[in-house]
């Protein structure tokens, strides 16, 4: 059977889907590709011209680096693949400028970008508070990178999966309901003349139901279906992250095939 993705729920910052008919190795490769291989923009270095706030330059630079930036992968190149040779140019980096005086709370929306479409993904993130007489003037430069290099480049904040089991209730069930009471996830329920499965997606494979079933009427088997939960940072739409991750996996597989063919 061919691999298939079934979307269960989707919003701007979260998606739950079932990845069907794949091996655990492929499911984990997909997870790792979404976290570590899909590139996004993040602040890489900051030039401070004036900083009379209570925070050191290094603290502010770290905060700016962790702010997610809306990314257009068609506009920017990775620096190691850019025509500038990594020196830095409009094709591989973008600047955010700030010049404010207190009293004021500085938010992510206060930064002025070189490109009006490339801004911080969430506009109400507080960066610091300036008090009377304090000033902050800086230029933050962002570039593309991947989560393999640093967590600030990850397009997802949560990316996890679990195996969806197959729960079988045999005819030996006496409807004693011990398994229902033992299940911590409310997966089972009484149905007719034997126990029934109410919500298999909620099963955590703890096997407590099997431990308390004296009739051995419950069988829990692993399958090749996986429930994914992915939460975005806002840098890229979740479907773009998924699609790009699959493209990267395909590219790596094709490269491996070429290497094998050369060896043979």
C-alpha cells in the first residue's frame, strides 16, 4: 500500500495528521526533516549603535535570534549557495532596524524590515522595556539556516509522533470491565457483549489493559500508521514545512541511489 497522509485537524499554528503505511524509520526521518532540514530566516548577528538599557548586548542579541521571522524560500538563498559566496547580499540576508527611546516597551512589531513582507512572525512579542532617558539603536541581520545548525532556525516548535496501535478484543472477553478501569487514556468502553475500542488514537501503548485482563482477551499490535502533532513557530505555513521536508527526503534518497549505482 502507498504512503498516505490524512489530516485530522489544522490551524495556523498546529496540525494533527496520520501518516499511513510507512516504516518507523521513514516516520522518524520525516519528523527529523521537519525539525532540522527545512530552512527558515533567523537573526544571525546584531550591530548595536546605542544601548543604554538594563540588558547587555549579548542578551538582546539572543532574544532577537529566537524571534521567528516570516520566511519566503523563493526570495532567499542559503549563504553557502549564494552568488556572493557567503559575504552577505540581498539575495541571502535581510536587515531589521530599530531606533527607539524610553519610556517604552519594545515589541517585535517595532522593528523596520528592508522588505515589508519579511517581518517577525508574531508582532506582539516583548523584547525589553526602556525607561526614561534610555535608548536602543541597532541593526539585526537575518539569514537562512536549518535546525541542524541552531534551534533558532527550526520552523516547528513541536514535532512528535506516536504509533497508532490495532486493538483486538477476542471472543474470550467476559465484559468484566477491569481493562476499562485500568486504561489511563479512556480508550476502551463497554459495547454490547464485549469491550469495544472507543478512541484508538488516544492509546499510548502502556499495555495496562493487557496486564489486568485475566482472560487474555485483549491484543494490542503495532501498525505502520503514525499520529503526528506539529506546531509551527510562524516562520512558514505548516503545509509548506511538510512539503519541503518530503522534498528534502526525496532528494537525499535520490542522491543515495546515485552513490549506490556508482559503487556497483
